[in-house]
């Protein structure tokens, strides 16, 4: 998807994806002359050398137009950069984009600042990032949410992608289990793969619920067969909160009582609609735990489909700093906790034990390949 804010580290803590470094204390046994042994002094020297090397390393990030406080995609990715600065003792740099025309210029700004690794955030930065990687083979590049064909063979380029069709399938099943009207709705920011992958998974999860329960819950806003549906109007659809609210209102007027906005900050329009409905309409958020990133809407958020973008960014920066950077794509899945469903928070008592058990079984079946999800947008 396009954007993200606060870190999902609270969600991922249970999956042990955060990194901690542990080292045995060096020996400092006194010698016969009363001086400490060389093992302690050499260890201290090595530590000083490592700290200096870390301080000379610079990791940088370029946002898309949502900026680093979008309560969604960019903010979660940015949390990985700030964690790297705090935990690794490195330098960092960042620049926010306000428009697509800024992308190439902003990447060049980071190149000019002598960044060792540059992470760009979002599918829309793909062309500019690939071009920069080709022109600067001595700099490491990574992009969140795309694995462009044009980067094939580039040793200094890494894709950070997420199979959110899996977690969105679970969200669709959850929505179908929670709806009272028998209709659920979804809409996107733009018709791009990192958006439609959520919508495909969501629709298939509802379909699976209908087959398992002999029900007929209807999905509004997305036709998986036609690969078409409801999207926030231009201009700047991902940033168009008013447009998101209008789109959500349209779905509610057709009977939807659970909303699944895949639209970055514009999705807050759906949260506004849900909040003003006095509990008649609720939502499932995406990219990060909405009860963390948009806490004022938590009472209207059943759950969220999270993506561990902060963890992926941190790991990539750490690998680049340590000299173990690999161009092999990172793919976040249910199995590696790179994506999943966030806690139910205020809705924990409203989601039945039966539904919770069924969601766990669905997760296991997806991981095992028993349930197969199809989406043209799934990462390869």
C-alpha cells in the first residue's frame, strides 16, 4: 500500500522479530604486575573502532507524498530508520516528498549527502529508485512495497515486499463474521498492485466465509473478477481524506457496516464515518495497528492488517552497515510475521471465541498451503 506511520513494534514483539545484541564481557584478570590483561584493552579498542565505524555510516530515507506522519505507511517505515539510529549508533538523513515530481530530486539529495544506504517508501518511487541504483552502484538502495523488474541483476538494490493478500484474507473472514447488515465495503487510494492485493485477499476471505458458513455476505467496492472497484478521487488520492470520507459514505449508503480502506491517510475518512455512526459502522485498518497509529479512532477499529515495514527497514540498514547486504527480496508473510492481523483491542469481547479459533485455523492453513489465495499483485 502507499503509506504508514507509527511503528508496529508492539504487534511484532510477540513474534520476536526485534533484534537485540548480546556479547560476553571481556576478561580483565590482573597480571602479576597489577595491570589488566590485553584481552580487556583489545576488546575496548575494538569497541571504540566499531563505534567509530558506526558513526561514519549513514542511512537515509525518502518518503512518498504522505510524509513521515501519515499514521500509516511512511510512518511505520520511518520508525525502522529511527530505531537504526538509536540501536546502531549510525547517522541518518531523511527527506519528505510532497509530489511525485519530487522523487528523483529527493533521492539525489540523499546521494549528495553521502548516504551509504537509501530506503525509499512506496511503489510510486520505483522508477526513480531503480534509476538511482543503476547510476550509483556503490550505494545500497531498498524500496518498501515494490519488486520492480527493472532492478533485476542489481546487486545494490533490495525489494521489501509483503504478501498482504494472506492477512487481508483473514480480515475479510473477520469482517464477514462481524457484519450485521450482510454487506462489507472496501476502497483503495489508487489502482496499483500494492493496494489491490489487499482488496483481492479481503474479497476472497469473505467468499471463504460464505462457503464455510453457507452465508451470502456481499463485498461492495471491489470486483475481484474484473479487478475494478471504488477508489478515492484525484487529486492526490492517498492524501485526500475528504475524498476518502465521501467514498466511505457511499459504501455505507449501500448498506456496508464494516469498512476496509486501503488508502493511506485518505482512509481516515472511513474512520471518521465509522466514528460518527455511534457503533453502527466499524472498520478494519491497514499497514499498521490503527489503535496505535490512529488511537483516537480505536473504538471503531475491529482489527488491522499490519505490515512489518519498520522491522524490514531496520534489518536492511543493519545488514548494509555490517557488510551483509543482500539483493534477495524480503517477502513478509504470515509465516514470518511480516504481516498479520493486529489485536482486536476494544472489540476483543465482541469477536466470538469461535471466530478467533477459525482465524487461527485459517492462518495455519494459509501457511501450510491448504488455503490458496490468488492475486496478480502477490509478490513473487
